[in-house]
C-alpha cells in the first residue's frame, strides 16, 4: 500500500469512530434542555443515550459475523446510511411533534446502524495492518474516537443555541461523508477468505474463548469500564455545570471538552509507543486504571470547579493509556477469519459501558456524591487487579505465558 493511499485509508477508517462518537457525545450538552422542553425525568433523558447503545450492543455480534462472512465494507456502508436515517427520524419527531417516543425509536435505529460501523472499522484495521503499525493505527483510531468526544460538546452547545433538536440533523451529513470516504478509499485485500459455515465458525470461536477467555474477557471489561466511567462522568458534569455552577452554552461545551482533549492526546501517544510489546500494553493498562482510581478518589473532596477538572483530567490520562492497549490486544487475538466477531463483541461491551454510564450515575448521584466516586474508584481498582492477575506475560518479547493457557500471537 503506497504511503498516500495508506494515509487516505487511515483517514477514511478514522472518520467512522469520529462520526459514531458524535452520535452520542454531541447530545450530552443538550440533554438538560431536552429534559426541560419535553418535561422528562432524569432517568428518561438518560435513556436517550442508553437506547442507542443497547441497540448497538445487541446487533454488533450479528454484524460482526456478517463482516467475517462477506466483507467489512459491505457491512459498513449500509450501516452508515441506516445511522443517518435513524437520526432523521429522531429529528423529525422532535422538531414537528415534540415526541419522546419518536426520538427513542430513531435513536434505536441509529444504534443498529452504529453496530456495523466503529467495531467493524477496528476489525478492518486488524486486516489491513500488522504488528507495531497496527498498534499505531489503532492509537489513531482511539484518538479519532476521542476527538469526536472533544468536538461534540462544543458543537452540541453551539447547535443548542439555535434549537436543541438541531443536533439530530447534523448526524446524517456526517455519516454520509464517512460513507463516501470508506467507499472511495478503503480497499480490502482481494485474497481475503470467507470463514467456514456458521456451525464450524461457532466451534472455532468457542475454542478461542476456551483458550483465551480469561484474559480476553478481562480486556473486554477494561475497555467497557473506560467508556462506562467516561460517559457517566460526562453526564454528571453536564448536569452539575448547569444546576450548580449555572454554566451553559459554548462555555459549557468547552469545559466538557477539556478532559476529552486530555484523553485524545494520551491515546495517540500511547498507540505510537506500545508497538507490539505486550509487556508494555499490560503495564500501561494497569497504570491507566490506577490513575482512574486515584482520580475518582480525589473527586470526593474536590468540589470547586477548577480543581475538579484537574482531578478529572487524571482519569482521562488513565483512559488514554488503557484503551489503545486493549484495542491492540483484542484485534490481534485471533485470525482474520474470526476477527470481525471478536472485535465486534468488544465493541458490544464498549457500547454496554456507554449505555450503563448515564442511568447508573443517575442512581449514584441520587444516592450520594461521596458514595458515587468511592464506588467508581473501587471498581476501576478491581479491574486493574484483574489485568494484573489474569493477563500473564513474560520475557522481554512480551509473549503470553502458555502454561496458563493464555496464548497470544499477532497474525
């Protein structure tokens, strides 16, 4: 692959997680206004995020298998179009009918479309790149995901100045741009072999999880935890900025973007540093989760806005250290013929993390601010321990320890 073509391929694939992230994160600044306009409860407004993510999580394993069976590109293009249609339905329901039900249905359709986008793009990176270059591109992938999170509160806040449901009409434009880029610049390898029939394919997957299950599920949990805490804390911060600090509009969007910008920068640097070294991946992941633990513990006492944001930034560094490492581990866990399913299942876990963040943080906020941050800190610490004890690597070359039945090879 020539350097120019490679750059355009990375741009095309990177546009997909950017657009998918905007699909959730751009709504966060407008949720309080949506709540007021439609007369919703805090739990109802959190479902705007949750319905999207649950629909995606359910569909992702299905489209993952289909992408293995046929091709990544054949799945991604219709999925991007479906994402656009769901956004239009939600926007029309909000603009013309003030209908909460229409918004939920549209968000569900968006989630189904999202299932065939970012997770499949991650598998596609695994197909097109290998070794250290794969880790670097996956770092760019995660940075693109994070860039969407940085831009979305700013854009969402600006659009809210026009009308809160304007955001739904931006999604179709973004998804169609991503579809055009994928259609033109993504060229899958012609010698790609289809996986065996479903029964044989499923047996192969079961053997993968039998041999690799403990560390693979631990990696899934680590990725899901990062997204769960990230969206939960953004949901909390969006509400607190308006109710406690009386900050809204563009300033609110800029404040929400600060911890996300930190995560983007860290993700990019992590992807460029880890290469294919599993020792480094494990070390960075544990350090990242410990940073998150320290951050959430400190937020119990940091009540003023500026110190709170500094404390929160440490958790963003932690997520930026952890996510690229988990992406590299998982995309290299199996051969190309089953990579779509395994990567997509990881995508499901990430979407479940996003889905659970707002409603669980809603309940924790109602319970106790101290209890909320103590619970989240304890959870991230537990995940760090699981990585420490269930992902066994040895030697300078960073190989998985075979005696523990955790095998890992880049393919």
